[in-house]
C-alpha cells in the first residue's frame, strides 16, 4: 500500500473512533430525574453517660483547655458557666436521631462519624458525620451536614441545615440538638 492510501485509512479510522466516542458518551449520561426539595426535621440525642454512650472520646491532647461559655445555648450560662472544653478532643459518634425532642420518642436514624473540638480561642466543634435514616420514607438514605451528597434517595443531593442546641446538661452529659434540614435531590 502506498503512503497516501495508508494516511487516508488512518484518518478514516480516527474519524470513526471519534464518532464512536461521541455516541458512547451520549449513552453514558446518568439520568438524575426531576429535582425535588425535601424538608427533614429531627433531633440529635447525645448522651455520654448512656450505656452504651452515644459518643466516645478517642483522642485528647494534654494540657489544652478552651473556655467554651460562648458555645453554650442561650440561658445555659447560669447552669454551667465554668465549663471548659479540650481543644483537639476527638469523639467517635453513634448517636440516635429522634422524631421529637423527647429522648424516648421514635428513633428515625443514627448520626455516625467524628466530632472534634477545633478552636483554641473560641469553642468550635467540627463534625464529619453521616446522618442515616433507619425508618420512614427515607429509610436506608443518608445526608451529610453541609449537604454535598448522600446515598439512597439522597444520592447527588445538596442543601443546608439549620441547627439549634435545645438542651445541654454538662452534669448528666446530655445534649439535644434540633436539625431543620433542606435537601435538594432527584426523584
């Protein structure tokens, strides 16, 4: 075969490869479906003295303390104004999520992950937590705070959460946090 004919065949093969690539890319697109907005309301029920505890300290630096009175909910200062938190303290969480503020109300899920105290000059808690729903229409689905994904019905989700500490008692090691979550996801 002469060089000119070989070049024409190579150009034709490259053109066919290009067309096949475009066709295959068109068929490989993931269909997300119609966007849907879901509002979810639940309570995080942390109890460090429960049996078993809902959060366990797994790491703590020596001699590092932070005055955390600014972290306490409104009105809690008079109960526990002298409380200090350890900067760098890291907890593993497996905490129930309930439908109501009452810790004995229906459990709708679990919060599983890590929480770390990150502030040296102010109290700052950083969460890397998966909120897994175990009942209701979102059973086997989960979201992450600063919602950037999930699984089940919340795959490819985005959204936000408004979080408010409802109750905090340092003596009994109980914290109840209300979550109002707005999730943008696909049907």
